């Protein structure tokens, strides 16, 4: 599959994907229309190609792989025009309809078809689906180690070191080649060429492979080989009140009326917003969800207790509908017991000891789940959790939905996982036909469920120790003292690039007036280094669900607001009356933040809002 110990002539495979331009999508009959929509190379893939060309140097070789219709060849031509040596195009109707696992199977087979490689590079994820699963699954199917989100990468001889982006900072890993790595967007400048530049790339530099050329059984490719399928897409439309305040005092009045400073009502039946435990489709079909035979189990894998509480509450909700139980799987018994697993929803506890690396956790989890075959396996949607889930899915051949934002039970007792696409503009339902249905859930997306009062904590059961990882963490850099604060916060103040760092003391005064609100930020802010990466909210950051979030100086781009849509009440301050953010919040206040924020702080202090919020102690994540 790959070769070891190469000193100079490095051979690198690059995976690229052509996607519809995200700003150009349109819908017809509930489905995405691709015909006539401009296509482009995924932004993360451009970095992978650029880095591969740099690492290969004059003596190495870069081979670019893609899978798609005939038009996808343009993606290869552009990457070749930017320095890659040649391309491999998987183009066959038999490959159509592939989900991430079937796509990974085809790409892995194509890489094997082309001989030995020292390194495989891919983008961290694709902007149309945001899964990040294919590179991990390709690595697993090739039998190679994997590391996600390289911000810095050095290859020397037969080894590499990489500085990876994490949820709360960075970590440095090291390993031997061959390996597969995904690249962060800020790794390097992207490979870009104009249509005129890549139109001249000769056809003989692109090899076209059909399904019959791959050493893979046909039933493992395309739609037949896909354990997941997609239902009708739904477009997310603004559901906020979009009220414009005439003054700061009027804005605070509106927040009072909307209940931003008071505790939310207890949900009926300890369920979702309308008190229902089952999906709307299930109820419409007249089922009660409790028709499943026997006692089945929902498993939850997590390493962070706060994330575990969200997963276990949702798992308990699902288990009630399948007459099942909930099993928590985590890495240390002590951390699990501090959570209060029984009250959070767990009936059983499995502990993976001595497994600090994602590959070690995945090995133990896959072995245990393959023995027990739970009805569903939910995994924390952290950067490392997504790697764990993808390895398990590829190793076991199970369907996986990445970054689900909602879970339901279908009329026939299957899991329906709703996931966002195109930066959150769309939601698509994913169903799996595999014996174990998998989904990763982003922290902060799910509302915390009411605890099971008096439920005892389960006794820990130790799982067999996994084999040691081939990629090891050698250094960890955390740029935030409390990475869970955003998820727990009752109130949040999120700043955009409209607020420069010298204005943060004014923002701090507003945070104090809102009961010591947590600080959040857009990606552009964290990219500038003005706030820690652990404070980033959006598609590539955290999702939050406070009772109140105030956005200051944010334009309202969807890749940020997708992370705040679960807030109970949203307010925005922006000087541009036409800013997108005003269509996506409940209360909008137009004005220069330098003048508005101090006045808002004063008004909140005059009404004693901060003291009221501090005394209420409402749990984060519970929204009405």
C-alpha cells in the first residue's frame, strides 16, 4: 500500500473533491440542484494539494485522486496545473450514490491500484457535507495510521511530525510513514489556477478508472455498498422574531418580554420542545415506537463529562422508544463517576483504560461494539471523537452520520439522524441499514435532558486494553483554561471582527452585566489570534445553547450562526442595518458598538439583570 524509509523522492497521494459553490446552491422538490451550479475544488483539498507539491519537491511525485462525474476531471486539471504530476479519476455510474464508506472503499482501492505511497493527504472535511469521515475511513481501509487537521507538517526521511488543530488549541504528533493526514485550512496557501491555465493540461495526464478496475466487490461500491441513505432535504429558514429595537432601553424591554433573563419552563414529559419523545413521522404513522423486540441498547462514547451528559440524555430518550437500555463508554472510571452517570441516563458503564490516542479508543470501542451489536452507537462530535467514530465505522462496515443535530426514531424502529450541510443552510435525514447505526453529535447541539432523580451509578466494567497507537502525541497546547465554559454558559457574548481587541475590556463589562457571560467568537476572530480557538463558534468551532446570546460586531455569516441557532434568545448589535445577522436573531440593535455596548451595560446594571442571572442558576443547554 505504501513504502517505508524514503529519504528524498517522496510519493504522495492527494484526495480532492469537487463541490457546488456553497453560495450558489438552490433547491427543487426538496433536493439539491447541481445542474448549472458552478463547481469548485473544496477549499481544504486545495491546501492538501499545495502541501503535497511542497513536500514532494523536484524529485518526488504527487498523484491526485477524485471520484465523480466527467466534470470532476477539471478538479484534477487544476491541481495538476498547480504542481501535481498526474491525476486519477474514478468515473463510473456504478460508483454513483456512494456514501462516505463506499466512497472511501473506492478511493482506497484506487490508491492501491497506483502502487506504493509514502503519504496520503486530504482536506479536513468538505464544505458541502462537513463530515470529515472519508480521509479517516480511507486510512483504515488501507491499514494506515491517521491524524486530523494538520496546521503544520514536516516530513523527514521516513517519519513525520504534525501540529494539529484541536477543539481547545493544538497538539503535536509524530509517527512513521506511511500515514494518512488531513489538512487544516490555515496549513498553507491554497492551490488555485484559472480555467485558462488548467484547460491546457493534457488528457494523458489523467487516468480514468471504472469500478471494474478496482479490486473491490461490486456490492461494496456505489449505492449498493453504502450502509447509509439520504432522505428528502429540508432548507433551514429563519425562525427568529427579527425585531428591531428603537433604543437600548427598548432592546432590554424586548429581552425581558422574551424571557431572556428568566428560567425556561420545564419541558413536558421530559422530552423535546413539544414534550414528544418520538419523531413527527413516527407519530403521524400512528406508532408509539415501543414495538421493538427485546431489550436493545444505545451506546454513548465520550471522553468529556459535559459532552457525556448531552449524549446520555439523548440516548435515554431514544432507549425509551425502543424499550432499550443505555451504555456509557468512556476512557476513565473516575471521570465518568464525577458526571453522575445514573442520573444522566446510563444503565451500564464500560471503561477503556490506557487509551489516550483516538486510534486506541477506536480499537477498543470497535471490538466491544462488534461483540454486543448495540442498536445505535453515539459518539461525541469533538475533533478526536469524529476520528474514533470513522475508524469504527470503516473497521466494522457500519453506517455513520457525522455531526448530527437531531435524532429521531422512524416508524419501523430505525434511527433517523439529521445532519447539516452547506454550512448549515440545509438539513438532511440519514438512515442506516447496518446492524449498528452510528452518529456523531456536536457538543452543545442537544438540549440537556432533566436528570433521572435517584438513579444509581452503574459499576464500571473494564474493556481489554487496545494495541498501542502508531501515531503518538508528543506535546499539547491548550489556549483556553476552561474549554467547557461555552457549552455550560447561561449567557454568551459572541464577538466578530467588528470588535478589535482593544475593545474587549468594554465587552468584559457587558459580560459581567449579563451574569458573567462566557466569551464566544467567530472564526475570523480566532484566526487573527484575538481570542483562543476554544472560543470559536460555528461550523468549524463549537455549537452553543445558552438562554441568551448577544452577538456584537458579527456580520451573520451562516458558518457562524449555525453554531448559535440553539440559543433561547438571540440579540445582535451591528452598525450596518442591512447585516445578515439581523434576520437571524430575535432582537436587533443598529449602532456603533462602541456607543451601544456601554449604554446596554448600564441599562442591564440599572435593572439588576446580572444579579438575577447569577441567582437563577439555570442549567446551560436547556432552551425553551
